[in-house]
């Protein structure tokens, strides 16, 4: 395990693959950690340098007091890449990880070679939705909402076909700090990246699970209307986290794009 301190926060990260090669940075979703990419990374580790990390409030990284902002997460990523002496990278972000990638690319365009944006959008949900979830979590804890959240992570057949994996991902979700989860909920609630997304000129691949109920395909595909060099692909038999449900198909799309 590797750790470094940036912006007065300790981040947990992995550094794999070919050190001298082009860098792929994988950015995880709300309520998860860097392990959600385990099925995707092996497809690229023999050709690229691979960086994964747990964003603030998640995994083994520090959990500073909430609230957070998307810019906080993007600045953490910039500082991590500075620590690792990586001037430019390809960013692969899913859900809020995609929002972090969008903000990073708009703020530091010279540092982004290209983007892969998965199951994300410049604005996700409403303030009412996020405030209800935040209040519910603070009053009742993660376990009370875990079934609802997991039902949005995966396609309808996932729990039935993969009961042990479903239980394991429930453990990942429910064991994370409430402050880390709700702090990032506040970041998503307060973010509208629509206008800055229009300024991003980097080549972009947009992916979405066909059964995603959290960020439906109709919402995610709209990124192609905002970004001049974006293409869209739908991933069948997957919900909000195709990197878990369909890692091989997701990796094929990314490899073809790269």
C-alpha cells in the first residue's frame, strides 16, 4: 500500500504498470474505493502506467470534516500527480469521479491528454434529492440506505447472480465514514459543471451502463452535445458501475478509444 500527503490530507493510492509509459488515472465513484477498477486495470498494465487512488473521505484516505467541493477533489488529484511527477495523463472517471475529471480538465487542460467519462454528467440530481439523502444518512447511518444505494449501482440481476459479490460491495459501502460519503454528496449537490464542460477540447469517450438508474443513458449521452470531441457507447447488462459488472467490455471500449 502507498500513501502520500497532499493538501494536508493523506491519500491512499496505487502505482502500477510501466513507469515510463503514458499514465492512466482511474477515479472512483461515491461510496467506493480504488478496488472497483480491479477487473479493468489488468487490460492496460502492460502498456500504461496506472494510477488509482481513494479520494478524500473514501477507502484508506483521510476523511476531513465535510462539506467538500468537486474542486477540492480535483485539487487533491492535481497535487497527487505533482507528487508523482506526472505532468499529463489520461483520466478515467466514473460517477463523481467523472465530475472530478471534468473539473480537472477544465481547470488544467494542458495536463489532460484525453478523457474517459463513465456514468456521469456535469450535474447529477437535485439539491432536494441530495439533502434528503444526507439527512437520512446522518440520522440513520449507512446500513439504512445501503439496499437503495446498491440497487442503483447494479443491474437488476446482479444480486441474484452474484450474491457474495453483492454482499462484499455492501460491506465496502456501509463501512465507509458517514462524513466522507455525505461530504461528497454535498460536493455533487453543489456542482454544475455544464458551462466549463463546454470548454473541454480533449478527445473524450463517454460510457454508460444500459441499466443505470442513477445517471441514465439519456443523461450521460448528453455529454456529447457539450463536448466537441466526444463519442458515446452504451454497455449492456450493467448499471451504474460497469467497471464491476462488465469490466472486459468496458476495457475493450477504452482500448479501442486509446
